[in-house]
């Protein structure tokens, strides 16, 4: 925040990280200058004093500094508290930008040096080659692969788009700053000095302007986000990162695999506008709005690129005779301008532009930015557009001008293959109880079953199959149905229209939250039948347009998942349905696994273990089904991961490689949620690298199976750990009297619920019960108070129980072996290690002071602290590392640097919450609390 704000003690700073230190110091100094200029010297000196005391306490364990800091913070007025919170929050945002830039910088250094980094495509290709996997095998694997990160809207993304846009500008200026230094170095000392001084001065002036803009741009929203707002926020990542970077990623993969024709296996998905589970604001209208805006974004991208190609491809037929397909495409163009008579590429591109402009008008009602000729003859589908682009590409190659295709035409062609006219697959999601309510009303109104919801599971299946086999619809024309039924039918009808309009890839999945029985799946098939999404005759040639996707969320649901899917496919009509499921030579079955709710239900160890077991059992089931079904069915697991480790977060590369053998097979979907989306995809270069790690890990998990099966003793130990861990977790969270009271008092959960950061309520029912609370604010709240309980609680008790069962030394020897040789267990411990590194018992105790009941406070906090120490001891005993993040020094340094700047935010958050709950409802108090939530989330990064 000032010139003296340094990221680490210089003696401990590696030379390679000096540019990071310089950037943080520069940004901090500029922020300090802006504060002094716009808020006054007194405010600046106050903030600087707080910073100095916090650094002294955190880095040097200065007890006197701690006492002075606490006294100073508690004595601040409401207005002063807000100013301090804003300063430290903005510094966290700026530090994030500097770290992101340094990440890209270090990656570029390694690439220039020819170093191959784990997670890169080059590293993966080398690994595959060493293991005897040839390019032809990779090509075959990719031919049937389907990899899709799916962006979701969840109430943990606390940044406004205006803030993200300003930060994107600062990030670009930091990149430009590196480029200036490189040019100056290349120019030589004398001229370089002049260049450096002039260009760096201009760059610093621009940085200062953007930081000034940031300081005067409010962090908080005045009103709650609408679904339309969330759609816009999500699409910003597509425009900035995915649309330009995905074609570059494919080009890198093609370069790494010479001779391999890489199919469009990497797709994008998103939920915003289609996820209705617990969000009454999502309906048929938001579904249509999302797809319309998606189409508008991608079609305008195509129009810009086609226009630019017209300027570039000025080749004359007089000098280079065109191939016949290009001549036909040019002749079909409505362009009759005499000046372009001998320019077949330009004439063809004007015709393509006119067709795209007409497509834009037809699909979205929008108008293209320019018209050489009137919009006409819209494309019926993206395939026709792709075919025209291929004519251009093949013509350039035939004429020896392939170099002209590489900069723009090839990326445009790849974008069209990946994004079509729909941009991203929009998933539908709804809770099973809503489907059941709609089906029950339809059956009752049709006189077929007056009390469907009261039937046994077997009777439900019988009734549903009879209704599916009846060609007549259940819905009675002109009859009024409840809002639930009308809404469900309207959404599915909108999905049918969308598939016809934007293409089948626009909507492919109907996800069923809280899947607990086969009837939950059959109900969605019946609703598809009602709106024309299920065709043919049930039991014979029926075909469903949407893949029915069960979501298994709780511990019990995960344990029942294999049995439910076996019973579902045991219905002969279902097997036939999948056999006629689409144009592929195999059927597709997505199965979604919930990380958040299973963690909230059973704790981190049991959640991960039950997910592992479910995956193994499901893969074995579909292997058996392959011998009995009329046509092969490919299982695709959809991992519902969140931002925090407690919700399935953590490094994606390691997570994919830790999946059980035989469960990936080139088929993978996974959610990207909350503020993690901004962290991973807010910067184009970082976004591409994150996508690269997904591709690399998927290839390795598919083509490099483990050489030996997991030993039975590992599995038995994991089961024992899970039992004891879950018992300890549930004893605290669900069986300790007063725990919910402690949670709602000792975390900012109530204040988080008031933040305008999402269109979805924090609780399903509005009660103060842990069971009803959504997993997202549950994890977010524990991150804010720095106990991070969902990410580690229970491991220590599990290890102690195993030691009692096997003997201390035998148990530790086994666990150490598991840590060394079993990727699943190593990744679990690595993630817990990271969470513990971000936890802080002292700050947790500070928040506990908000609990009025002293006895309750001591009892709950004491239990948490005891388990924290048990878990720390267990990690040290297994890994041999006394310090957290011993194997990740870069992250350890980052965390150590950040803590002194986050500490004041925690202290002020607690102080303002105390004032607010005591009755001080001044706007500044509420704003200060919400700003501190933003700053802490920015500082910790993966808290949602």
C-alpha cells in the first residue's frame, strides 16, 4: 500500500520472484499515493500505521504490536473503518493481479528455456511417448473424447463486472510493462535507458489512472443480482478468454501432436439461466435470454473475424487461379461489386458475412455492424458455416498459401467447430421434488393416479412406464395447472425450441438434483414426452433428446448411486431408449457427483472416499452393461466441484489424475464455480493454461492407467479412516447441542446472506438449521472466519482411530505408504494441507467472541481446536513435513505475504459485526462488513 509494502523479507526472496516483488511494491505505492491524494494525509497515515503493526505482529510475533493493533482498530469510527477496509481490500485485488502476471511470466521463462512443466501439453506428450503411447492412439482417444468445463453462477463471486474490467486493464498494463523492459534490454544500455524512462513513465501514468478509477469504483452492488446480470457476468469470460483462447489451445495441441487431426473434443458448458434448483428466478424466459445472448456473442465474433479476413485475403484470380469449390462459393455470393470481380476470397467472404448477418437477425434479432450487401440467406446450422470456411481453407492450401490461413482463418474455423451458433451447452437443472410435484399433478388431472407421491417406489415405476408407453399426452388443453407444473413444462418446451433454433448442442442435459430413486429419472423422461422431447414408442424405438443426468449429492445418495443406475438400466425400455439415443455409434450417460453437499453431510474424508467408491462401482457397472445393452453406452462423470477444497476444489490437474483407474476414459465434465472462475479464467493467458491442464490431465488419466491395482489394504484403511472421520464430523456438526447457534453467531453467515452477490437464496427454507443451509454459503462462511472447517475436520480423528485399530507404528507405516503410492490419498492430504495453511485458530477465536454464550463458545471452539491439532499432527506424521505447504514454497510465500494484509480486515469485520448486531444499523457499518467479506475472499482466493 506504500513504498515500503514488501511481499517478503528480501533475504528470503528468490531472485526469480523479484519481478513479483517489484510489481507489488509499485502497485502498493501507487495505491498509497491515490489514498493520500484523495482521502487526505491523515487517512493515509492511519492505514500505514495499521499496515506496519499488522506486519510486525504477523511476521515477527510482536505481542505489543498485536495489542496496539487491536486497540487501534476497535477505536476507529465507522467511516474510518470503511476507509481502512477499502484500502486493504483493494491492495488484495492488486496483489492478485501481480501474482497472476508473475505466473504468466514464469511460464514464459520456462517455455523460452525449453523447460517442460507438469500439466503442460508438452509434458503430457512426453509422458505418453515414454510409456509407448503413439500419436495414433492419442488421435483415436480424442476422436471419442468429451471434455467440458462448466461455468455456474453461485453466490460466492463477490466482484462486480466494473471492478473486473478495471482490473483487466491493470493486468494488461503489467503485461505491457514487461514488454517495455524486454524491448529496452534488446535495444542496448544507452538507447534502452531512454526507451525505458519514456515508456515506463507513460505506463506508470496509465497504471495510476486505472488505480484511481478502481479506488473510486464501488466494490458492492446496491441491489441483488438478477439472472440476467449473472448471464452477462458469465458471458464476459467467454468474450475475454474462451472464444479467443480455445482455438489457440487447439493449435498448441496440434503442434504437440504432429500428424494428428484433433477433433473438437473440448467444449464449454454453463448453467446460468438454466439452473432452476432452489432459484425461482430461473424460468423459460431466462433460458431463452441466455441462449439468445450466447448466440449474439459468438455470431458477432464470427462477423468481426470474417470482415477482417476480407481485408486480408485480397488474392486475385488473375494472379492465382482459384480452385473450383472456391469459384462456386464466390459465384454464390450476392456481391457484384466490379472492384472485387477478380477477388474470389473477398466475394466469398462477403457472401458468408451476409449469411451470418441474416443468421444473427434470425436467431437474436440483432443487426450486424456493417453491410457490404444486405443480410440474406441465413445459415440453417453451424455446419453449413463451417463447410464454407473449409472451402476457403482448402483453397488456400491448394494454392500454396496455407500461411495465410494460420493467423485468422484456422482459429475461426476451430471456433466454429467448438462454439457453433450456441457458444456453450446450457444445462437444465431442477430438484427431483419439483419434477415429482409436476408429474403428480399431471397424473391426477388425467385421472390416472390421484396420489402419485404417496405410492411406493415400485408402484411409481409402474405408473410412469405405463404413462410413457401411452402415446397420448397427460396434459389437458385449457386446464389450469399449478405454477410449478406450468413452469417445468414451459422450461422443457423452451429447451425443445432452443434445440431446433440453435442446434442440438445448445441444450443436452437435464440434471436432477437430489436423485434418490429410479423414479426420479423416469419422471424427467415423462416430462420430456409431454413437450415433444421424447419421440417414438416406449419400449421399441423411443429416443430422448435430453440426456437424463442424475445428481448424487449426499453420502447416502453416493452410496446408492450404482444400485440406482443398475436398476434404471435394468428396465428394458430404458436400454432400448439409450440404444436409439442419437447419431453416435454409442449412447451417452452423464452422471453428476456432488462434492459440496456430500462434504457438508459427512466431512472431507468421507466425502472424498464415497465419491471414489461411487466412481469405481459406476465404471464397473457400465463395463458389465456393455455386454448386455443393444448398443454400447459411454459413462461420463460430471464432477460438481466448488472453489474450496471442502467443495471439491483444489488443483484440477492433480484431481483428475487422482481419479480411480478407468473412470475418465476421455469423458469428463466439471463445474467451475464462484470467484474461482475469475481466478482461473479472468486473464486470457492463465485461462488458456488452466484449460491446457484439463486437457493434459484427461489425456494422461485416459491413456496412462496405473500399472497395478490399488492394494486391498489401502482400501480397507481408507474405509476405516472414513468411518471414524465421519463420526467425528457429525458428532460436532449435527449432534452437538447449540452448534448451529455457534455457527450463525461466530461466522458472518447472516451478513453474507444479505450481500447482493447472487440471485439464489443462501438457505433452502430460511430456517437456522445446518441441514437447510446451502453448501456454498456454509463453506464460504468458514473461510471468512478462517477456521476453514469443511476442508479438514475429521482427518485427525480418523488417523487416531486407525492407530488404535492397527497399532500406532503399523498404521503410520501404512498411511505413509498410501501417501507415497496412491494418488487419491496423496491428493486428499495435499488439499487438506493447503486448507490448514490458510486456517488461523487465533482469528477463529476472535470470531468466536461474537458468541454471547461463553460456555457454548468454549465447548465448540475447544472441539474445533482439538481436532485442528490432531489433524496437524496426523499430516506431520504421515508426510514428514512439520510446516504446511512444504512442497509448494511459492504458495507458502504468497500466503505468508498476504496474511498481514488480510488480518486487519478480519479484525474490522468482527468489530463491525459486533456493532451491527448490537443495533448500529448505519449504512457505513453494513457497507464495511460487506467490503471486508469482499477483501477477505479476494485475499484468500478460493473461499467459495
